[in-house]
C-alpha cells in the first residue's frame, strides 16, 4: 500500500487534534499539471511531426496500455498471466474482421473488438481460475495457444497467413496516421485513468486487500473471485484495445506474431522494470522499454537477453522497480491515503 | 489401423511428456514454485548433446553421461544463486525470475545456434522398428524413449518413498518450518531437488531431440505439454503424471491422424476438458505432494 | 488410549555414565542471556534470561502472550533475537539456523504437533532422525515408550487422534537424540487423561540424561513434572523457584500479573 492507514483501534491521547487524512499531496498536484501538459503536447504533435514519429509513438502507447493491463493483473490482482496475447490477438483480428468483413467503421470496430475480448475472457476465466500461481500462468498460455490454433483454421481471416486491414484504404495516409495516433493516445489516457479510478474505488480497496492477504480478504467478506474475475475481464478488454491499436498502426495481422508469447515477455519486463503495483511504474517501464528497443535494435536477439537479465536482476535486487527508487516521495497517481498533522 | 497406430505412438510419446513433467512436479512439490524455464532447459540439454555429437562425434545416448550431470550441476547452481533469492521475494518473484530466465536462455540459444531446426542423430537405430502387424510398426527408438521415461519416473518414485533425502523432500513439501526443526537444511534440499529436476529434464530433452526436430523456441511447447500432463494426471501424483502424459500423447496422436494441424490442438482441448470437468485431474493424490 | 505410554520402566543404560560421573559443569547447558525477540515492533521477549542446567527439567509457564512460544522458537533458531545471546553447552548459537541447532542437540517439539500429514507415522519418526545424532533413541526405543504409536506405524500421520499425534510428535523429536528437548504446549486441545498419560513418559526421557524445557498453560501439570518453574509475564520473568517449594498463591498472582 502506498498510503498509511490509521491503525485499527488506535487511541488518541487527550488534548491533541485529530490527524488529517488526505490523499495525494504537492507532488501529485504538480504531477497532474505536468501530465496534462504532456498530454496536451502529445495531442498537438501530429501537426508538427513526421508520420514516422507518430507511428513510433503509437507503438509506445500500445506498450503503455499493455504494461498497465499486465500490472492490473499481477500488481493489483496477484495473477501472473503469460497468455494475454490471446486477447491482443482477438482485439487485432476483431478489428480486421469487424471492419473488413462486416464493414463496420474501423474507429468504432476498435472498442467493439475490446468488448468481444471481455466477452471471451469472462467464460474463459472459469477455466483459468481453477489453477493458481505458476499453473495459472501456464494455463493462460495454453488458452492463448488454443485461440491461436483456432484462428489459424479460419479462412475468413486468412488462416495461417493472416489478413490486411483494408478499411482505411479510402483515407489519405496523412489523415489515417494522425487519426490512428489520436485514437491510440485517447485509448492510452483512458486506460491509465481508468485503472487509476478503479484502484481508488471500493473494488481497488478489495484488490489491495486480496493482494496483501487473500485468505484474510476472503474471510473478511471480500468477494475474492468476483474482484479477480473483473480484473481479468478488464485486462482482456484492455489488451484487446492494444491489439487493435497495433493492427491499425501496421495494417496487417498474422497469427504467428499477434499471438506471440513475446508480448507477454514485453508486458512482464515493462512492469518489472518500471515497478509492479503502482500506476506510474508501467508508464516508466513502457518508456524505458521503448527507448531500449530503439537503442538495442541492432543487437538482434541479444536485446531480449539484455532486457531479460535486467528484469531478473531488478526482481531480485530492487523488486519495486525504477519507480520504487522514488520511495513514494513522488506520487503522480495517489491511490492510498496519508496521515499527517492537521494544518 | 491408422487409429491404433496413432494411439500406440501417442502412448510412447506420453512417457516422454511425463518425464519432463516429473521434474516440474518435483520442484513444485518441494518449493511450491513453477519453474517457467523448465521447458527451455530441456531444449538446452538437447543442444548440449548436439554439440557433443558435432565436435566429438558422440552418440546422443553417450552424451547423456555428460549432459545429465552438467544439467544437474546447473540446477544446483541456479537454485543457490537465483531461485533461493527469488523464493524470499514472495509469490510473484520466482515466476518473474524463471520466466526472465527462459527468455534469456531461449535467445542465447537463438544467437548461438540460429533458428534452424536441429535433430539429434541416434544412427541406424533411429529408423529401426518392430513390425507388429501389417501397417502397425513400433519404432525401437520411441519404445526405448518411453521405457526410459517410465524407468526414470519409477526411480524418482522410489527415491521419494525410500530414501532419507526423498523423505525429507516430502516432509518439506508438507511443512517447511517443521522440517527445519528436524534438522533438514531446506536450502540444500531445494538445490538437490532442482538438480534432480534438471537431470531428469536433460534425459527428456535429449530423447525429445532425437525423436523429432527442435529449435530454440521449442521450450515453450515442451513446458506446456509437461504442464498439461501434470494437470490431466492430477497434481502431486507421479503415476498420475505418467497417465496424464499418455492421455495427452494419445489425444495429440488421434488429432494428428485426422489432420496434422489438429494434433497439438486436440491435446490442448483434452486438457481444457479435464480442467472443466475434473479439475483435480484423473488420478489426484490424497495429499498434494 | 490407555496404553499410550508404556508404564514398565526400561533400563536406561545409554547415559548412565553421564549421570554416574556426577560431574557438575559450572556453565548451564542452556543460557538465554538478556534476550529481546518477537515479531514486528513489539518484542515478545524483553531482556529475558533463562538458564537450564544439564539434566534439569524446567517448566516455563505464563498466560497467553507471555512469550513462552517465542522463547522456544528463539532457542530452536526459528526466530532470531534482536538483542542478547543464546548459548548452548558453552557455545554461542545465536547465529546458527534451526537445522544446525538440531545437529548440536536442541530439538523442539512444536506447538500444534506439526506432523507431516502425507508421511506415515514411521516416516515421521525417521524424518526426526534426519540429523543422525547418535544416542539412545531409535525406532524400537520410541515404539517401546509409546506402544500405541508402534501399532499405528504404517498409518498416515494425518489419520491419528490428537493424543496419538502428540505422542508421535514427541517421539519424532526424541529421534533427533537431543541433549535439550523443548516441549511446546503438549496439552493443547487434549483431554486431561491423555495429557497425564503423555507426561507419564517424561521421567523415561529425563532418565536418559536429556534436559527438558516444558512450556505449558496447564500449570499443575507443568509443576508436577518439573524440577524448577519460571513464570513469564509480557516477556519478562516474574517468578521463579523450585517446583516443590513454589507458593501457589504467589504463582497465581505472578501468572495473572496481579500486584500483591
């Protein structure tokens, strides 16, 4: 927990003023202003940058969404999934199928594809939740493999060779890229804010309780399974959005790449490097991962070796990640409460 | 006849799946961690055997004499250097560390050996078979591989049931703190368990690599098949795992008999079906070990 | 259940020599020296000192939360003290881990028995001998001490009654051939008649020369088996004395922390 709760049953010596309980502080207010400024700049960016930059940034936004979703699962829900590529793929394929085969407007098809992901995740959770811990992790992976193998059999979306997103073909590339960029930025902002608001809600409190002590949370009346299922469904929808973003950006979907377990590796590395269990961590992790990807690109496979080693070392040495190095002094998204003297 | 053949081949393959799974179960039983690098470590062993074959001309069987102890030593060191630390970091840390390790090893293999598919060469023996009836033949090598799987699993079972260290592992699995009060050094025991797990997975890796082709990414399916064998059979039961491996192998064989593309999928679907209707597996043990 | 303990005495020859020698070592076998220990910020033991001489049976009593179990865990090495030292046989063992202390002759029979449920009774006893310390206790000796345990040897430990489980737990600790046996709440959840039967085995254990530290909430039972009694309150000693000379009224006051 980031905040400090008053100890249960703590008594206050007579003659002192009650402590002031507050959420956030000066750093959060400064941070909020800074973030609004950053988003404003990002909104304006297509008017002053190349198409290549916009395409690159959509890649970064998808990393932000993926990291945030994986952090929601693992950092807040306590579920390690290595099968989120199932929903990335369904989101990507959903966009192509809805827009190309059913003629839906692609910008409308993106949220619809995310809803489809949520609808698939809900019954799937009943199977996956029969497993816990590491076995849950591999179970989600099997589910992703099943989805991949099934999609490979569907001729309507190009079976094993994949399909192209042709719905944008009437649009000038300049506009198409800018629209996709704005859509992706919107999705990234909505997803991050959405998780922030979720964690400030009652459900967020329940999730924190589950993460800290599942047995106690269950006996104190928190519906553990329901909260975890909600997280699983939301994370699936979020990963679906990311998948749709990726396909809208590259205009191409292939079962081998969109269902690749490498996405899970990316998500895990982003969250571990940035800092698990915080809203800010995945943001930092996504940016670091994005920069590393750029600088280490010529290293080929060594790049994943380096990132993997970094993630292992961070897990063992600094389990709270880069954001943890701030030791809670900086808090952009205040979830917990602080207790301090009044005034 | 095709069906009978598929079943027979599936049964033989199941023995190897169970062998991979046995190490996964052992580590989980003793330390309650799932080693997500388990599959890629089997592949690493296969590449080790490949190197010995290329440079020294060693037969895969002969290479086991070096690969198995080397992998066991690696397991011991890995436990001492990385996993012990990860165990102290809570529930998520061992998963994150072993997954990171899997990615690192896989990409190191990719960088060293390229993505080309490889196969270990067991010589003329690899193609020899016993003709049972017209159209049904059992290859000597798959038979030997399955027998090795059953033998190692039986040996592991005897080790856990009869030896002082095996008993200590079961005791630690039941109650780690109480086991320490009996004088059991749990850290040493963990390292021994991981060493045994990697020794057995090395055997499995070399046999799998001789039976069919592999590449650096083969660790993923190896881990998944082993996991499916464990869950189908029932957690904590070695013989259940063997049954689970056989069921998985047969499902894959029958699926592939219908259409080669359905083999792996059929295995996954049987796994999901077991998870849905019999989540404790086909042969659940009374107490999870 | 009546035959839980074998009432017939078994000649104790293994450690006769130690007792016959009659040499009284100047240092106590166990010396817990000015120890703070506990969980989190509030120590359960506060500057506590406990000494036990070789061959002695000490009963540590006290109400819930007095620090009795914390004391045993600190001696056994499950818990590290934040201050002070634990010396055993003249050697500082504070830094030794629990499994190393078993090797040097300290064995804790933990609260709540903590048998290994998936192992049989006999396997539980065999695991008790994991440290391979030589001494009088082996499977036949434990079976002779607790004949009922012998009858249940092939059963899974999880299938036994509470009293049977406690007998196995004590036997399992004996299998380590400890010089110092720590018994934590033997009576917990057991009927008085069973508790008496279990404690009836204690003289047979001490006559082997084993030093025993008993922690009990059942004060009368504790006093009846001990040479000396030490009463704790909030992690400190509030009363100690020879078991046969302790004043019941004074003990009751100390136990409940009533000032007189």
